[in-house]
């Protein structure tokens, strides 16, 4: 019997896995009350806003992939907000900026997470809005135990809060960085008001949710954001700038449903978002690995092969992905995968090598060429003193006894992203930092456009029925860590927990999605558990190796439903806060 840090949970009633135990158990409560996977996921999403404020918030975003018991076709829920109407390249250039700042009001896209969770409830939920939001309201009003990383994050940015963001200091620095039980009564009041305004629509559940959406997009929330966004605040450029989001931007944005991008691989169909997220890079990697044959992930050759394949996929991400016309059909074709597979050699490449699907010439951002990353961002995601953050995110997966299933990756709106809006108890996000201020690129900034985000939930089907939902925080590493999980679980036969526990690695040999968009040619970060022999072999092959702590890479969550109705779940032990629950 293989040792794992925790058991793979098994049962028949329902399973939840998330990056915080309070979110997992709150979601499980919804299942116990008779709700379905979508009620449970929404509850977890709102609780995560409260208990992991350094990793996500109401001012952020969430993409999700769902399949229902009635219709197993995977569908993408897009809660990724867009650039506001005033967000033009010319405006940022007029301020003397070459990059969108990594923190502060100028970095904000329109908040998308709350509208997306409410849309999910409207279309697929079953429980009243008050019931679904009750745990989040309770934890915000009466307090929840802070995880150490919240305290550490606030300590890192406390001078910024004291000197430039007084509303954030008022919430987070009453007696120094917070510890123990923490209350956010302003946000509790915001959620309570959404519920109360929703209930003015009458007893109908759907009408209540729609009224709450209106209060968010056109009512008191939009009004508060509009007013606060106009106030100049310090950002990572070192200057004070006002934001661009208006009430009209919130009213114009709605979360939406769209088709998933899929790839048939190893007897399964893997579903991801479109190329406005990085998800298709995972599909490209699976397609190329299928051309190369089996890889032994316990060997230096296996590590090398996956890393070189991921470099190719992420080079294509930089050249081709964005919110627009992306040649995904060609990028995911067998012919293109075979062409890319021929580029994988025995030595590490230090170059970005985007391909030419359909014979089209790739165009890379000029700032993406030749930069060197001095911080490989190993282990926990990094937060700088000016609030710039690399890779902080949450995740939740739920499957219920009827066969409803969801994978969701909420992120953004971090407490360190932007100044707190005092009337609301939360801040705006900073996802606009993923746009380029350079014309003619797939990810160039334009009003109404989604940034090419790193958020990338996964749903896997077999014989047309969903079997696995999984995902991970980790910025640019999300799909890299998920690739290893899928290879081990679906390709190698490991159970969920065993595949999550296994040693992890990732490459940093491509431009970071986060300000200041650095790049480490040949960079490879690996957990020390892989051993000196594998590490030394990789160094000989030319990889620029950073050895991380033995349990530091990856934040995976996963749930599964087998054809006989058996449910299972597992969660990552790294970071010591993710948990799976179920029965």
C-alpha cells in the first residue's frame, strides 16, 4: 500500500475539495441541506473571499467548468472581468508607463467573480440566496481564524498601507498585522445587503438572485466602486494614479456561459477554457506528449521531457493566446503536435520557440525577450512591499450524488491588490497587469477585452460523462502542476491523493504573466524530494535548476465520479490549509 499524506476520500453522497478547510466544510453543509454541487461551489466561493483574502476577493474573477447531471456537456462559466472603457494603451502611455502596474487602481479590470457565482446560482442552483451566503456572512461578521499567510502578507505591505492606502490600514492594521480571529464587518454588511435587496423581488429564488445581481452591477456596489476608483492612490509604478472603472463599466459587464475547449487524450476528453485563459496550453502539452510516447515521471528523462514540452506550449501561449481570434484548432491538431514534438531534444533549450500554426508568423511582445528573472517564485506565491503579487489564487471542486460537477478557480481582488473600498470591505483586482501595452498582440490592452489570464480549471470526461474535476492555484504554474497530476492519475493509474502528493516541478523559462513580466531562460524549479541524482542530471542537460523545499510546489484539489456512482476526493497537503471533505 502506497503511503499518502491523507486518504483519498470515498463515498456516494457528495465530495468537496478546496484550498481552505472552512470553504470545503461550508460547501459540504449545502450538500447536507439538500443543495447540489453548484449551490455548494457558490457557498465555497463566497467563503473563500472571506477566509483567503490574500488569494482572492469579491473584486476579483472566477472561471469555472461545469457539467450537469442532465447534460454532461462541459460548459465554461466566464467570470473574468474586462478592461474598462477608459483603459486604452494611449492612456497608460500618456502616464509614462510601459507596463500596466501590478498593483493599484490602474491595474483593475471589472470585477467578475460575484456576478459569476450569482449566475451559477441562477441557472443551476436550488437553494435560496440567503442560505448560500449565510456561511460567508457569518465568518465575515463574527470572525474566522486567519491562516498565517494572511498575517505575513499584511506585514509585507504594511508600510504601503500606512503611507498610501489608509482605508486598507484601517481594516488590516488596527493593532499591527492581524492575528487570531478576524472580522470584516463592512463586507458582511455588503453581503447582507445583497441578500436583502434580492429578497425585495419576492419569494422566487431566481428573481432574488437576479435582483442581487442588479444591486451589484447597477446599485450600491457599483456606486461605491465608481466613486472610490476616481481617487488617486499609489501603485507599483511608484506614482499615484486614479483608476478607470466606472459604474457604467460594471453595468455593462455580465458573467457568461461559453463552450469549453477540449482535447481527446488517453481515452479521456479534457475540457478547458478558451484561449483568453492559459488552459489550452495544458491541452497542447498533452497532445505533444502523446506524440512522444510514455514518460517516466520518476526519472530525469521524464522531468526533462515534460519541461521541454511545457516550454513549447507556453511559448505559443505568449505568441497566440488572448481574447480574440486564436488559431486553436490548428494549435491543438495532431499535425501541429507532431511538428512540435520533433523540437524536443536531449538538452534543455534556453530559447522561446513559438510555432507557426497555419503558416502564420508568431509575434512576441518586445519586453518578453531576454529578461532575466531573479526570483524564481518557489514555494508560496510572492508578495512585494508595493503589493505586486505573483500567482496567488484559490480553487474548489465539487461533485454531488446526482452527478453534477464543477471545477472553479477564483482569484484576484487580493487584499494587497488595491486600496480597500471602505463602504464595501473589499478592494478591486489587478488582473489588467496581464495586458501588454504594445499594439498588435493577442493580449494587447483594449477596452472591453479580457486579459489573457492564468486561471485554468479542468474537467475531464470519459465516454461522454464527467469523471474528474481538478485545479490548482499557482499563476503560470497552474497547468504545469495539473499536467503532472493528469499524467499520474489518468495516465499512470495513481489514485487522487497519491498523484497530488507526488513530487512536483515547473519551468520558469517563459515570460511571467505578472508585473514586471520577467523571464528566466532555462529556469526549472523542482522539489528536493526528486533527489540529487535527478537534479544533477537535469543540470548536465542545461537546465537552470532551483531546488525548492520538499513539499512546496503545487496546490491541487480534485474530485472524481466513477461510472458506478462512487465518489472520491483529495486535496494538497502543501501549505497546510487545503482540505477535502465528503461522505
